[in-house]
C-alpha cells in the first residue's frame, strides 16, 4: 500500500499533529507500506531533505484559534497534479484538513481514497461562534472529497459531526510507551520522602490554565512547605506568569523554559505528580499518557478532552482548576496518600497500553484496508 500523510503544519516545529504523523509513518513503514509525508517547506528550514517527505508550497506564519503555526496557504495546481501523478498514492490521509489551503487543493485533485483525521477541538470561549462561522463553509466544502473520517476523541469529533452524516471513527492519539518506560531512573523518589515535586510540561498560553495551578500551589504551600513546582515549556504568557510569582513572592517554583524530549523524560521520572490544569480547548491529552507511561500520578483539568482520556479510576485525577481550594486539596491527596497513589499507578500501567503506537496504527491500517476494499 502506498500512503501519503498530509500535514499542513511546519513538520519541524513540533506539536501533537506532527508527532502523530511521524509516528504513523514510522510504524506503517515497519509493516512494509510505502509512506510519504506531504507538508509545506518552512521558509527558514536549512536541514537535510528526506526522501520520504514531499515538500509542497511554503509555510507561512498564521495565528490559529489555539496558537501560532506555520501553515501552507496555497500552492499551484500544477505542482499538486505533478506530485499526485508522480507518486500514484493508493490512499491519502489528511491531518487537520480544515487548515487552508493545501489540503483542499490536494483533495479536489486526488483520484485515490481520501481519509481525514480531526485533532483539535474548537475553543469553548466567546470567540467560538465567530471562529465557527469562518471555518464552517470551508470545512463543509471538503466533505464531499472524503471517503473516511476519523477524530482523536469525541471532543475532537463534536464540531465535525454537525457538518456531515458520515460516520466518524474515533482513533485516539498514541505514544511510544517504551520511550518512557525504558528510561526509568534509579533515582526515582521513594514513598514518604519529605520533598515533593509537582511538574507541568506544555505551552505557556491562556488555554493551558497555568495561573490556576499557581494559585492552587500557593495555597498548598501553606500546609505543605516542602512541595515545589517545576514548569517546563515556553510560550506567550511566560513573562506574565513569572511576574505573578515574583509579585506574590511564591517560593519553590522553577521555570525551565523549552525542554528536549530527553529532558522531559528526566523531569517526569524525577517528579512526584504531573499536573495539566487546562480548563478548556483540549481534544485529547498526550501529555497525560506520557505521565501515565512514566508511572507518574496525574491531576488534570476537567475539560472534555482530558475527561475522554482519564476514564475509570483515572477520573480521580479530574478537577475544576478554577476552584482553587478543591484543586489544592486534590494535589495534596494525590501527592501524599500512598495507598491511593499505588491504586492509580496500577490502573494507569494497564490502561495506557491501548495508546501504544502499534495498537493505534492497527486501527488506522484496518480502516485503510477496509476503504480500499470498498472502493
């Protein structure tokens, strides 16, 4: 089978969609399929070009409703036709096909099976209706070209379900569990130790809810002065968050800035609790899976995307981040109740296995084969 994976974002900028595309390519190639990624060429990219990546168009900086990304705004139809003729794909898999404009151009000129995966969730803010009015006509226009629809969660599928009667397969995001489980540090902290460390990893932007975590941590420190907080990641709100910490003289907080994968794994293994307090705007929660795979107990905002991941016993982790007192109590409970922590870790060790990349790719591969047989 020859598959093209269409990624509208800067492939080398990092992000959940890009990670998913790379992982899908790698696993499908292991199974003997020919797989190429189709993506815009970043204007400032000077790295080595890969034979299994097709660059079409140039990436332009665009601010989306979640963040700022480099996307390909347009490319000539001739370039699209030449690429499709030369490659002769059996199937094209479009990730975030609503992102203008290359996905639409390729879809409208493709003669093979076309599949779409929706990753993002529209923000639950006052801007929701405005954003929906802007993107809905475009999104509706691509539906007729699609043979299969998938979404990473019910939250991600919610918007698309209002635009089509087609069935949407829910295929979750995944992680490479071995990457996290095989790097367990012997220095992993033991039960009942005096010092406790909370970790946040992610973008420092409004929808991630870090101010709620800072306030809950501030309250927790009154009762538990031995607790510290590490914030790893960068973003537009970093200076504002650091200013708040200085203004209120909250001690024990370290801002790490951007961290590499190896540093992120080291932080996960050296911490006692992972916290991702996003109150809205999450369609899934890859960071939660990474924490689970690392054996790290988690507290998370009760948004719809995180709720879809933290099922069963994992619901103990969900909290309304805007309720500072309850948030602080939940942090304390899952930091200090060793019996509850053990129960949670036993659940997570089994539950996270369904999100291992080979298991996730099994579902995509089965969908590919079914749609090809039906064509």
